[in-house]
C-alpha cells in the first residue's frame, strides 16, 4: 500500500510550532510521509491561530488557494488543526464546506483516525478539550532538524481568562507535563547537538507538577547541559516569584531575558482586561529582577485601543514603557474575539484612534530600543550563531543571551551552532553589529550570574 504524503503549514505562536512537531511525530509513527511540497501532498493541514482577527482572515484566504488544488486531485484531504478548530468548525465544515477535517489541540492523537475517515468521504471532526492531555509521552518530530534551537511545550491551556483572550476556550484549562518528561526531552536534544531550548506555555510560570513549580523545572533543565542555553515564554506577572528570579540568576545558561506582558499601563484598563495585577505590582517585579539578575533584558506585549481606553490611559502605557525601558515589544491594536468577555463590551475606540495610538507606542519603543542598543557599543557579548545573515552570505547572524540579533563578518572557522565572543561596533534599534573576538565554550565563557 502506498504511503500518503502530508503537508503542514503552521501559523501563529511558538506553541503552534511545537504542536506541529507533535503532530508530525504522531503521523510519522503511523506510517505517513511528510512533504514540504504542497503539490505532492495527499493531505494538507493548516495549524491555525485565533488570537487576532487578521490571523483567521489569513487562513480563509489560504484555504481558498488550497481548494483549487482539488480540481486536479479530487481525493485531496484538507484539514484545519489548532485554535480555529472549535471556533470555526461549523462555518468551515458545514456551511462553506471548505475542509474535510477539523481537529483541536487536544485531539491530535486521533488525527490518523480522522484522516482515514476523511479519505472514506466522511468529515473528520475532533474538537473536545481535555483536562489531562499534555502529550508528554510523545517525541516531537522536528522535520527541519538543524540541531540548533528547539521549542518544548511544558504545559497547555490557561486558567487566567483575560477578557480579550480566546486561549482558555480554544486550548482549555492549565495542565503541566511532568518535570521528568521535560528533562528527558532536553537530554535527547542535548545528545543530538542542540544548543538552545525554549520552554513554552500560555502562562509558563504557572507550571505545577505535584508541587514542583516552574523555578524547579528551570533549575532541573539548566543542569542537563551547561552548553545549552535555556529560554522560556510566556510569563504572567501574577505568578512571577522571587524564587524564579533567583533561579535565573544562579544558572549561567538560563538566559538573562524575560518576556513579561504588561498589555496596558492603566490600572483601570488592566482591571477591565482581568489581568489580576496592578502596574505598581508589575513595576516591583521589574525592579526586583534588575537587582537580582545583572544585565537582565525585558520584552512585553501591549494592546492599544482596548474598549473604553482614554487618551489618559494611553499616556499611562507610554509612561510605563519609559519607566521599564523594554528591549523589545509586540504591539497590537485591539480586535474583538468572539466568545470572550471583551467581545460583549462596546468596542468604542475607533480604528483611526487605535492606529494613531499604536503608532505612538511603536515609535516610543523604537526610540528606547535604539538608545539601549547604543549603550552596548564597545561591550563584549557571547552570541549563538544561527546561520548566514538574511541579507548576505558574507555575514553571519547570532543571538545574544538577552535575545538581541547580532551580525558579524563570516569567517571560515565559524559556523551555525558555534558560540562566539564578539565586540559590538554599531547598532540600530533592532540589530547589533560586531567584530569577532573568538569562538568560546559557553560553560567557560558565559559569565556566571550572581544575586
């Protein structure tokens, strides 16, 4: 019997990238071949995101393009995976009849069964959410295996119920993998030559494995291989403990970089968002982190134009940005998501105002990022080489401990996966440029952090 070829496109967050690798592992173990050529596929799967409205519109547009492939291949199975599955299954399967199968984030084990159902001419639908599924016994299939960086999902779902967010409804409630399963996966990646892992969760510092918290998990992962850098995302300010800060400071390969979404600088808006912290509490975390972790860098998420946001609320956000001085930020206009509490609020900030405020936020962040990066000129950093620069093969690109991209001249003895000590010579708001000093062993050269 000829094997079926499966083609997968992934949209949205790093969690979706990790989920796609789980799906690839499940399908490969059931005898499916994975292909990177959509024209060679018998099954086309889109792993989707529902966080923002434009993400869903993008998927609808892509489905329209893919549907034309059925003209020459009528038995082609088209499927939707991930966060859009539950929200849009009626529209996609029953009304518009665009897709043959719809499978949510907690039903991937049954995907081979649903594909068989679709090949038989029926619709394959699995969108139930689970209170227990973590896929911790499955080995992800990393198709583009560069032996460099890997995403590891350590927990799934979310219990926070921010009023603007669909995640609790599309990914279910929080549940964590066992600490041992995560550590074992990191050991496997280390043995395969990986140099960096990122631990993922919707609120990763809510991790709980029978009383062992995220700081315990980070510490256990850090000692697997001191030559492997460890990052994590995303954190919620409510659950960010002093213990976690001290853990980061104590392990040299835990990166000095924290993504800590603030969303708004206004306490009134934060309360409407159900963010469960105040700006004062948030700033206390920043202050503690800078005392405990020398050289720590921060990035954040900001939403502009949340319902009822006034100009004074907007100014409060700009003020928080100036106080914290983020190294980078993900900045968005608010868009209502059906099924959330905010969807029932009056979206009373017009698009022109949202756009104007977002532009001011972006301009402020670029100014701050530029100033921070100028201060690095003349400083030495250790970067992990990720490959050639996007613009030229005469240069290599790497990333600092604090998650900044650095560009260096290509040299024959330096290649992807090397740690290199460099000296920063110039900088823009988004990129550092540097001269090579020497290749290094991370376990020796990466400065030890002290509280």
